[in-house]
C-alpha cells in the first residue's frame, strides 16, 4: 500500500481537511481568491448556467485593469474639485432666492470654501490648493463633477458604490470584473482589496455574493491597520516544507475531484479546487510583491515611502502598482474612515489631503513611465460628497445629491471636466451621472457591456447595474 493510500484509509475526508488546513495556506484564502485565469473563470461561470452574453470582452478594451482609490467618509466636492465663487460670496447666509434658478431655494446656512482653486495644465482643469502634487497631472485627469447616488447614510452609500445595491446582497464591482475577465496572472487573484473598510457593509464591499467564491477579493489588512502591519492569513507554514504541503494538496484535490465527478456539476467544489491551487502558488508570489526591497530609492521617494504623513498611503499605492504590474485585474486602495467631516471640515481636509496627494501623484507618474497608465483605469472617489451648507459650526453633512470623482488613464480623455452642478454645488445641472452610470462606464472601459455581463441566480439574470446604467462614452478618446 502506498503512503497516500495508507493515509487515506486512516482518515475520514472531514478529518483530513481539518488536520491539513494550515498545511498549504489555502483554507483561509479559499473564499477570498480571485480567478486564476480568464479562461478558467469563464469556463467555471458558464458551467453554472451563467451568461456573459457572448465572447468576452464584448467591446474594444480601453483598459486592462482598474485601480480604485477610495476615500472613505465623503470628501467635500466644493472644497476640492468643484469651485463655487457664489458659495464663498454668500457664506454665512441662506441662498438668495433672487439668484436661485431651480425652483424653491434650498435652506440652511451656506459655508464658503476658504481654499483657493487654480487652473492647471493646458486644459485649465480647476483643482484646489489642497492637491498641489495631483494638480501637476491635470491634463491626465477627467474630473466628473455631476455624480449623484442613493442613500444618505454611509452604509447605504458604500454598498451602492461597491455593489450597486444597498437593499440586497450583491457581488462587488471587483467580483463582477473578476467573473467577466478573470486575472492575467496564474499566481495571483484577479481582485485584491488593500486595507478595505470593515464597517459600513464590511466584507460585502469586496464580496462575491452569489458569484462563485473565487471572485471575492483577497483582502490585505483593514482600513484602520497600518499597511506595514498587514498580513495575508495562512500564507506561510512554519511546520511543513513546500514539498509535503504539495503532497497534502494533491491528496485533497484528488478527493475533491472524485467528489466533483460524482456530483457531475458543483460550482462550490469547482471553485474550491481552483482556490486551493491558487492559494498554494501564492505562497511564492505574494511575499515578493508585498516586500518593497526590489524598488529603487528614487521610486520610494516618488511615493513618499517612510516619510510622514504620507508613508501609509504611499505604501498602499506602491503595492497597487506592483499588483497591477503583476496581472491583478481590479485593485482597491482605501483610506481609513477619516473624511467624514461633520465638524472641522477645513482642518480635516488639510490633514487628509496631505496624506494622499503625493502618493496618488506618484502612482500616476510611476504607471505612466512604466507604460501602464494607458491600459490602467485609475479612479478616485468616495461614497458621496458634503453639503454646501454648514453643520456643527464648521462642518458639512452628508450629500449624496452631488459630488465629484475623477478618472485617469485607461483611454479616458485627460484634461476633461465633465458635468456641472448648480452655482452652489447642491445638484447636478449638466450631464448628471448616477452611481449605476459610473459602474456601466467602468465596465465599458474594460470592454464589458454592463447589459450583457449577467449571472443567473434564483431564476433571474442579475447584473451589476440591475436595470439601470448609461455609459458615458464621451469620456473616452
């Protein structure tokens, strides 16, 4: 009898799984791993009766991947990317009814912005003085001033941003991208979330919901944990060397495949097999990427690594570039919950912008000089904006009715300012873009038709944008 046969005869399948779980660093990652490849991702999904609506990608790909820079809490659009001279002029007053052109004038006392805006680049894109480094990239930015969403609470708005729905458990944007395109690397997941929020939706913000579990993000750390202290769980084994782990995995996979053969079709087992294999391969790929030893001193300085107050976000942005370069399809980088300025809006913005401005500019520069920016869609945004009116003396309240995001790279028209809000920043008055429209446009950049990227669940074909979404094709060259 071979060693494997003796091992199998002495253990039940459940006991085997329990005893060898940590042996190959996989069970902790199984539900967090992305697709190992585009072909395997599609084959698995279609085997489950899902429809991609034709050969993928559906459309011409302008971008191969996405880096989403998430500012958790809701930065004030009227202080950063949407200058309002009249708001400053009438600060401390209510909106004068004689100059309001949109029905009944809104109530509340106006809070003008103390920050100066300047036109930058050949495009003359207006950016607040709080982003001096980012302003150097003005001609690369496509600033959307007319965003609006649903849900005035953070939890609702975060789920709408990340999944398209706050009322039902739905797959996250990155999970949809992983499902549609898979990853470009055999050794990394298609979807990684760096320092994700643990509140306001938590794992739903990077989860797979009813999509196969392989499309959920691999989470690295959490928003409130410094990235230098973040670790990927179960990635290493202090007891077994690599070869014995490979033997254990081979045995478990043989059992899984036998079970799959008996079941004929089982997405859970199929996804488990793929996740185990990917998790084993990640043991060699992730530590190398997570370490910054291979980066030059000039690159570290470009981002601001080991310099305060930018060090933490600098490291996150540099990791995002390394993952993008290594074939990860969708990467989210999140700040902590520090942009929620119900009080101290002005001092809060100075602090938060100083922590992210230089790293973001460094990321854009680094992507560009490596030839990655043209094929990487970088998106900066949050769950909503802040009110043009004052709250608590010197703060601003939540404002889902209007806010700003920007995009760069990935085929977008740099130097474009798209959409507009009224003279005080309350509501979009030109080219309004709902969150569903942003999602449809993001998928469009990746060559995916949001109406055709569907998954059949509980007798219905679901999609990221539900029954909504209009692509803003005019944002692209």
